[in-house]
């Protein structure tokens, strides 16, 4: 599963990446420290899974996922 990770805390993002690397079905294709960067990247790329922190600057994780769902329909 092509996966992206989103977390504004770089240490947590690194740990999450390490955990995901141990799950054989996941392939982390990119990581982001902001939802805006993820939105921009996703405009030209497709993925299967988003793993995100809930509390990120400018938009919370739930609002971000709702935006992705609306944008993909």
C-alpha cells in the first residue's frame, strides 16, 4: 500500500516511518510536516493510505482527511 505520513513533529515522523518500515504491506512513498505540502504533492500523485497526526498546524488531521475525501469524489 502506497502510504504517506504527515506529522509536524519531525521526531514523531521519523519514528512513525521506522514503524511503518516493519510492516511489509506498507510502502512509505513520502512524508510531510504540513498538510499544505501533502495537498500540493497529492495533486499529482496517488496513494492508498494516509497516516496523520491529528493536531497539525493550520488544519487538524480530521479536517484534512475530510478535505482529501471530498477532493477525491
